[in-house]
């Protein structure tokens, strides 16, 4: 089986991984102890890490977040803060400010065969991204 564990907290990721290992171990132990037909062999298990996306958090006082909010105000966008597993996780885990923002348009069915994207409105998203970049660079003042 594959299990995907995500959290913005490294401590919580460690706690969840330990709990998963204990649950699997207990399940195998219980099944082995109650097996009536021992001729089928013993159950074995192992955990193999397929990937790691560490947790992290952007400070509310971040200049990058302030730049994004200024860009939102300039284009009349009403964004909301969300935590998610994105490419921003790695720099955030290293103490580097990072965000992941949409580039406009609408979509759905993420990470499935039914995933779709409609580019209507992408100009606003791209403008927002550019204004954020210019604000961070000190050019949009």
C-alpha cells in the first residue's frame, strides 16, 4: 500500500509516521498470532520512503506576502491564504520565504485523469504574478 502523509509541521510528520509504523506492526502481529493455517508463511512488512516534502510556514509579516497582497489590491483580486503541498514547501522548510500562486483561469479534478483547465481570466493571474515580482524587486513602488 502507499500512504501519503502531509503536514506543515515536521514534528507532526514524524508523529504520524511513527503512528503508522506502529499500526502496521500491530496489525501484522495480530494477524500472525491469530493465523490458523501456518503453512502459508509469515507476514512481512517494510516501510520505504518514496519521497519527502517537508513542512514549513510563511510568516504573516513576510515581505513576500505583503507584495502579493499589494498586487491583489492593484488588480482587485480577493485571494485567501491556504496551506497545501506545493513547490514552496522546500524553501519554507529552509527558512526561505516562498509562496505558490495561481496564474489565473479555472480548473478542477487536480491529479486525476479528469483534470481540466480553462484559461479564461489568466491575464489577471499573470498580471498579479508580475506585480508581485515587481513589488518584491522594489520596482512597483
